[in-house]
């Protein structure tokens, strides 16, 4: 239960404290006095939008604090302890939001800084606010299926379905992306296979180009190489004046001198060594000249091979090694394309499995919706009858796509139908409901949903739109009956509703020192009579309106006591 609300520097409110009690609390006052500002402050506690323009002119920050009694909710107390928002199970919870012009907004729960998400998660089970915008939302058929699912407690099944549906959509996107990519890759794969085959058919060997170039040069100069090598061989070893013959004779002559001077011996050894090296050299030159041969056909083959290498280099790399590396790259790319084909097959298999599961969940959701629609029909007709609509008929039309196409919410489309008068056919709510009827339908829904969601506080911001007279009295009675189970705060302009309040606050607007201020006053019995009279007769309050107002207040109290 909300026990206290403190508002500072919020819109036209400078500093306002409102204590709340159980039952039905009425907020009334002239238009523009600040009633809806109080609802706006409560909306901040629920996690509503916090903007700098909500701060009172001339102030740097606005503060909204709410104290709620949670002594009767052990599970909620435990939830606070588990989230480290309370050291032990406390009987109250303090919610505080600070809005700063500098953007340094803060949210505190029992003095602990929390995020907006944590605030919303905690408060959604505490209170709910109904305003004029919800009337408009109720007129939109696309929202009706959400109402139906929430009432029937079908959101867990729907969430499970949506998890599969979204997975299905994701798989579909992946499949389409891969298929589109495969279409683009078809020509690329054909090119890769051609390039891979061309490179493989070349049987490339690293260093081959340099070796072929060298061999070509040798073959092109074979005659010169043979002639020169043979000439040197003749000069060193085989000719008439061969160097080795001359050195051998000179070595013999020098060797004879060793008998005269032993110091000559090293020279002899050196000459003998030179002769041996020249013999080896001449043998090598002879063998080299024999190995070299002139082969025009082989030159053509080498030139053809080099031409192939040059063509491959122009296409695939600056070197043979570069071509080999490019071959590895396209081999990897081909493997990736092949893997995508395998992945596509896996995705299609997954898609089939998830699609079947989603279809089963959608069918189960549809079955439960039809059962829920029957329960909702009975509950809504009972609620609306208590709100002065004795002959009301309510129904939910559920239709499925003829093609069985699934969407985010399953197979179904739902729309609420209403027949407020005997003999009239059921028609869409958006086309038949008057403002007063719509207000009562909204009140009926809120009562049912409060039971479903186990919300303890209901706030109605001008639920009386479009109604009056006996209908307004029925709404007032119903609000009072509901207030036996929930704490209710109701903003109203209708005396027929206001007279049923257990507590009645008057919101007024004054000007002090050139500044507008909103004030709140808890009305006693006589003040309530005066405010009800104002609501009945406007500014011109007559003795008759006061008498009627007194009868309404006392009459509602009798009804309240009897009920």
C-alpha cells in the first residue's frame, strides 16, 4: 500500500506531502490545478520518462519519494533482500527519483542506487496507472490479443512460442543470406576451379624459373663454352706446349738444386702441388666440355616453360612462390564455399525442426486463447453488469490466417466485440462503444487484471470520461467495492464518483509571490460536502446543491456500511 508521497519542485508543485490510507482515495479540483501532475509523479516511481522540463522553473532538480507498506508481502520483502536492497525483511520500501537539469538523474530504493530497469521490475507488481491513453489503446484491435493473453496467463506459452518464432526468423534470414551468397559465388566458384586446375596442371616447383633461365643461357652459349673449355684443356694439359709439361720439366730442374741448397725444397713442393691442381683443372675442363651440348629443341622447351611461368605470374603472382601461395588461398576459399553448402543444409534442417515446434506452440496457444476467451466473456459480462450495463454481451472474435502463416503473436488475430443493448448484434468495440461504455469496459478490465497480476494499488486518472448520472453512480459504487481488495486512487470530476471515497483530497492552485503553487488538502465531512457541491453546481453553489451534496455523501456512506 502507498502510505506517503513527497513531491518537490515538480512542475507547479514546490513541496507537497500526501499521506494515503487504505480504500478509495479521491483527488478532485479545478482543471489545471495539478491533479494529473500527482499521477505524473507516481508514474516516475513506476519508471516513467524523466525529462528536465518536468523540473519547476528556477529549480535545478525535482524529487519524488514514495513510501509503500509491504508488510503483507513476504515474497516481495525477500526479493528486496536477495537484490541487496534491504538488509532484512522490512515492512516498508522507500522509492526515490531525482531529476537534474544537468542530466545527473538518480534512482534510489531504500537508499541504494539502482538502474531504471531494476525500478521497473520491482514496481510493476506494486501499482498500475490507468489514463486516457489506455482508452485509446483499448480501441486498437491489434492490442486485444495482448489483453487476452495477459488475462489468461498465457504469456509464458507465448514467450516460449516467440522464442521459437524469432529463432525461425533468424534461421530464415541466415538461409536467405547464404542462398544469395551462393548465387553470387557460383561464377566465383567456377573461376576458382579453373584457376586451381590451371595452377595444378603447371606442376610448379619453387626456384624452377631461375634454374630454367640459367640452363637456357648455357644452351644458347654452348659452342663458346665448349670451345673455350677445350682450348684451356689443350693449353694446360694436352697441347704440344702444355703448361703442365713445361712445369714438370722445370720442377725436375728445380728439384736437382735441392742437392745444392735444401731451402729450394719448399719451392719444389709448391710446383708439384700446382701441377696436381692443374691436372685436376684440366680433367674438369675436359669433362665439362664433354657435358655441354648444343640442343635447339631443348631450348624451345625451356622457352615454352618460361613463357607459361610468365603468363601464370601475370595472373596469379609476381613469383612462382606467389603463385603457389595464391593456389593455397583459393583452395581455402573453395573449402569455405563448400562448407557454406554444408551449413546451408544444416540450417534448412534446423529450420524444419524449429518450424514444427513453433507451429505446435502456436496451435497450443490458439487452443488456450479460445478457452481464455470463454472465461473472459463470462468475467467481463459480470463486471459490466455491476457497472450499470445489465443487458451487456461481450465476446472475443478469434480468427486464424487462412494460410496458417505465423507472426510474432502466433496464428491468431483477436478483437473484442460488444453488444450493449438487447437485440443488437455483437460488433467491434472500436465501432460501437461510446465514451461512457468504454470507460466502464476499461474499469472492468482493470479490476480483472488487478486480480490476475496481484497488483495492490490501482490509480485511475479520470476514469469518468464520457459518463454521468446513474452510470457514474454505478462506477463509483464499483470503485468502492474494488477498493475492499485494492488501494485505489481516483482522479475525478464527477460528484457521483467522488462521494464514494473513503478519503478525499482537494487539489488547488494558488499564486504566491508571483509563483504558481499546487496545494493539497484532506477534506473532512463538511469540506467534502462543499467540494461535492462545487462539483455539482460549479462556482454558483446554492443551498440546494449543498443539500444534494450532503445527501450524496451520507447516502454513499450508508451504502458503504451496508456493503
